[in-house]
C-alpha cells in the first residue's frame, strides 16, 4: 500500500511517522511553511491519562495516552515533555465526582508545597502526579523528522484543494503542484477535513472552536505544575516561558490586547514574584471539535479515504497514530477506535 497524509499538525505527523515506521511509502502534505505551525502551535498541550470530560470514543483511548508518550520518548530524539503533574480547582466533573485512578484530592498545605509561590492556595484541589505538558510543535517536528528518516516524503506550502476522484473512488489529492496519488488518502487537516470530504458519502460534524493562548516571560520555576483555576490555566513550557489561557474575544485587536493584559494581571495577582512577568505575544487558533467525539476511520466504502479529526488532538496524537497505522497496514479494525467511526451513508 501507499498513503498520502494531508496535514502536518501533530496528528498527521504521528500518522505519517507510524506508517513510515511500518514500511509504508508515505507522502505528507502541509499547506503551511513547516510542521506544527497551525492549530498545533496554539495548543495548551496538557497531557493526561485521567480526569476531565473526554467525549465519545476519546474515553476508549485515554488509557493508552501516557504509555504511548513514554514509547515516543524512547523512539524519538529528545523532545520537551515536562512531567510536572497538575493541580485543578477550576471546577468541572473532576471537582464534583469520585476521583479516577491516579487522581488525589489534596488540601491547602499540599497545594502550597507543590506551588510555593501561590499567594492564596484553595482549600482543596485535584492533583494528578502523572500529568505532563509537551512542546507540541517540537514533538511534531521530531515526528516528521523521524518519518523522513524512515523514507517518508514531506512537502510544505502544498495546500490540498480537492480529492482526485475516478468515479466514486479516490485516487489521490490535488494541489497547486499537481496530483499526489496513493492507495489511501489520510485526512488529518482539522477543520478543513469536512470540506475536502464533501464529494464523499460521509457525515463529519466538526466545529471550529476558538482558543487563545498567551506566552509569558517569567522567572524560571514560578509555576511548577499545570495549574487550572476558575480564571485561567497556566504551565511552564520551558524554563522562564509560561503558557497562559485567555478568554476568547471576538472583536477589534484592541479588545484582544486588553484581554491578554487582563490575564497577565490575574497571573500576577495569583503568584508571588511575578511582578516582572512580561507578555511576549498571544494568538488564537480554531481547534477542530467533532460534535460527538473523535472521528477516526474510513470515509468511503472502498477504503480509499481515511479521516482522523479529534479533540484533544495533542493528547491523543501518539495513540491515534499507532492505531491508524495498525488498521491501514493489517486491515484489522482496532477495538479502541470502534466508537470513533464516521458515519458513511449507504
């Protein structure tokens, strides 16, 4: 078999790597100037195997997440995975229900020990020691480089405009550079996937959910875990570089700028020693959020097109890449993906 993978975000990079590792001839096409420059670059990238509200078939994948990240750590050149654990007192199901395996309810003293610069620790929080954060762009680059080392072809600034149809069968994809043929087309291009699939008998309900993140220069070690409060989430990506969530503002640039500075003030209020924190920049990405959980599987009856669209993409990418490659190479359905299938019309 051969495959064209459309989209070199972290999901596409993972699929391309795992296919190339299985000896499949792969071409990876990306409309941007490099890997992981789209929505992947705008991900908070909180990696966890427990906790949170995982929609639909994502629940069936969560148990594999941490093991697949450990496997990639062994297989790839070093990438920036920070195993800091998390502290969450931001509300939601974790705060109100029975804790899952690996979660612990901790009190004010333990919170202060984990985050010594926090001015006013809450009475309690949920602590998940196994949670981690990753530099999603760095991991995407590592996956693409490893795929190339295993024979994959990668093309940047190659926007796919449509599928190449021969009757009802898809023979490849079209871009400004021409036709890219393959036995199987794998679409991992996020919110662009439903449009590319319009000629196909498949239903793909995918919303574009905006998310805004700011990068903050801070004293190294100011934030030691992944902290989720009612007002914001923050974590240290690398020494002295914080990633901070912002409320999405749909309005003029001045309003977005104001929202970023307001979030920085909330961070300074929450942490001692943060007076010198500086706003480095902020950006909004539109995450692909399928209505009922991940959409992973064939989009045609003849199996010439396969889709992989999900949220949270960064968390699930290593697991999904492995499972997708297994399905394409062996032609055997992966049990963990059974609740993720797109609906293909008869």
